[in-house]
């Protein structure tokens, strides 16, 4: 496995804490929209928000990938969805971020997410056999997610 680097520039180990998920089988589009939604929130607010997404009480607003996405009744949300699988992985990442901050001796109540980055990872190429000797591609893109928090 290769060595991964973080996309966040100007990382200061005394002020910042970071965590990452690498090569997860979650939707890149859903992960990107969740990252935009939780950026700027505290850890506790982000955790509550993601748990509400999983229980389908709050929708994640889709801003870029919104073609043919239905409107939701949440205030401030036009097009939106409930990406439960991606939200579950983000919760695990928040737990990891929190434990990293605790190890560094930071105050968990003052932590705020200042950067959330999502990248496409490796493309897994497969195919589905079809009739008359044909085949249809079945590709799967893995996703990398990085979170950086800072004491406010």
C-alpha cells in the first residue's frame, strides 16, 4: 500500500488535529456533499447532524450533484438525500478525529472542523457477462476522506 499524504496545507501539529479514511466503498458524490455540510461545525454538532441523517430526520443538501434529486421539507434544503452508508463512515471518522484530539490533549468541546476533503481513489474494474458474448463494465470507485479540526 502506498503512503498517503493530506491535502490540507499549513498543518500545525500544535493547533490542528486530523484523521482520514482511505479507499472506502462509499459514494464519492454523497461523501462530497456530506463534507460540505459538516465543514465549520463543532464535533458534537457534526455528530448529531450525521446521526439525524442516518435516522432520516435531516437531509443532506445536494448542491453540486443535484440533477433529478427530489426536494426535501427540511428548512434551507432544496435538493437533498439521506446518504446513510456515507454518514456512517463519517461518524467513524469523527470518532477517530476525536480520539486523536484526546491523545494530543486538546479540549473536545472547542474543536471545530475547518477542512473536509473528499477525493476519488482507486477504480476497481469488473464486468458483467451479457447475452451473445457481450459484457457490460461494472466499475467501482473507492473514496478517500480527510477531516481537519482546530481548537476555536
